[in-house]
C-alpha cells in the first residue's frame, strides 16, 4: 500500500505540471472573445481583478459583447446572483442547451447533477444526498484526519532534502484525491487517469473541445467502475447506491454521478487548501490565531471560502422564459453567467469585503453555489478544510514562503482558480 500511495502522490505532482505547462497553447484561439468576457476568470493574485468590482458597482447585471445569436449576461451582484441561481423553474442548466455550441454533442453529456434540470435532477440528487449527510460522512472523519497526518509526515520527509517543500504537490492535491477515492470506493491504482481528466475539463487554455473530450473519457472510465460495482458492490458511495436502489438507477446515471463527485470534490478542494495556506502564510497574526485557538477553524474556513471562492463562475443558465432580474429584462433563450467570486465580494454583504477577516460574522457566501444546484459535497469539503488547516499550522508553526510572493504562479484563465505550486520552508 505504501508503494502504491507513493505512486499516487508522485502522480499528483505530475498532473499539475502537465496541466499548467501544456505545450502548443495558442492564445489566438480565444482572441475572438472580448476581455469583458474573460475578465470574470482573471485575478490579481488572490483577488478578482479590479474591473469586476467596477462592473458590479456600476451595474450588477451586464450584457456581454459576445458574437453569438443569443444575449449573454454577466451577473456580479450578490442579490442578483442568488436570484438567478434560486430560480430553477425560470432557468435551465440542462446540457442539451449546449448541443451544437462549442462543439458539444450528445455523447459528451456528463450527466450527473450540474447539467440536469428537474425532474431528472431531483431524482438523482435524492439518490446522492443521503451519502452526504453528516451521519454518513462521519464514517470518513477518522480517515480524513489520518490522510492529513500522513501528508504532514510526507512534508516533513521532503524537507529533509534541504529543498523547499511544495504545499500543492505534497499536501493540497493528495488530500482530496485520497478522500474522494475513499468516498467513491474507487481503486487507488486507477486514480491517475480519471484525475487527469478531472483537471483537464477546467482548463480553458486547452479549449472547449479538449474539456468536452475529457468529460467523455472520464465517463467511459466510470462506466467500467460501475460495471464492476454492479457485480460486487463495495462500501463506497457507488456500492451503497447500488445496494439501496438496484436497477432503479442506470449505469449511465451512476457514471455521471461519480464523475460529478470527482470533479466537484477534487480540483476545488485542492485549490482551497493551497490558496488558503497562502492566505495564512501572508499574515502571521492569522497563522498564529488559527494555531492557538481550538475553535477558530470553522470561522476561518467559512471566511476563506467566501474570500477565495475558487469556483469563479457557475455553470451557465439558459432563460426558459422572459423575466426580470434586478430591473433588467432577460429574454427567453438568453444565456446568464453568474460570477460567484464577484458576488462574494459585494459590499452589500458588509464592510471591506475585499479583505480577508476571520473575525467578521461571515455572511451566507456563494462559494458552493445556491439553490438546487448548490454543491452536494459542501460538508465533505468543509470537513477536509477544518481538519487540514489547523493541523498544518500546528505541525509547522514556523512555516514560511520560500519565494517572494510575486514569484508565485497562479492560473491565468480557469473556472476553478488555483496556484501551480506553493514552495515553503517548514522552519524559520
């Protein structure tokens, strides 16, 4: 098992390098899109670019100059984003809206919850939700803490070389990878392929076709996993659903659900772990407070979720009817893009929302989305973050950045924001 786990962790580092250093990327592929369209996916370090706040303050719902037939609206205000995401009857998220657009085809439909409307979405979510109750997730709690401690040991071992330790490769990536494997009941030795595909779909530098291709390949993998689970159901999420619901849920539906759990729980939590560690490293007072206060973890995690909001834009919504949001007329067929990172910095939520402040009464943030498509794995992510951050600062109270902040390489254009690597020294 130790050798296998070492292979998994080594792969996690290679994944990030391959993912962020693709050869042959040609920015001209996206040159037809005006900067106003790409702006919600850009950041200045940890913060959304200033233009996003400017747009939100001027008009929280803005029409984007996109060269397609339908109107495309960018929603940046907190209240307005909640209004859109909360109107499941007025807006569709179904994948069929993308057929014929961006090269999408029926075969590339990822299934799962994100691209489904009621009543299909309702039925599938009812299958999945019981596996994400605190009672069911409680069985993972000891394993999550074990995984965190194992990764801290790995960081300590890596530091013996005298070289900086990369928090991303040794800590942030492996934790959610191992937890998702435990949750789904997926064989460890199979992770390399499907996690590569998970990361690929969020990388806009590779183009839409590459992302859709990654979805197709990932679903093909999970169909094989589901077939094996049908024959011999395990104790993981897939096995439990099969035991409880049998043939009432199809293999295709199970593959889509598994794919959604993977993509929703791996890349996002890894980015949160890395960027959250950076936030703490940049302010010794926050670092020390989290280390010394046993009850601070929940407050810190919620404020980090709001402040970072790593899922920058929600899945597109398609208007089913003519309606009004925030005083703006949205026509049937219009496309609506909700900026979650913009909404979570809205001044309506309180003073100085552009600043990280774990002492504030954290508002109801949108880091996990809102409405019927709110992330079903939100509590699992919280469990991982609450376990990981305090353990990290307590094990390495003198940890510090090994490079100047301006040398850190952040993703330039990605739906899920993140950082390529985070080199640290564990001793001051």
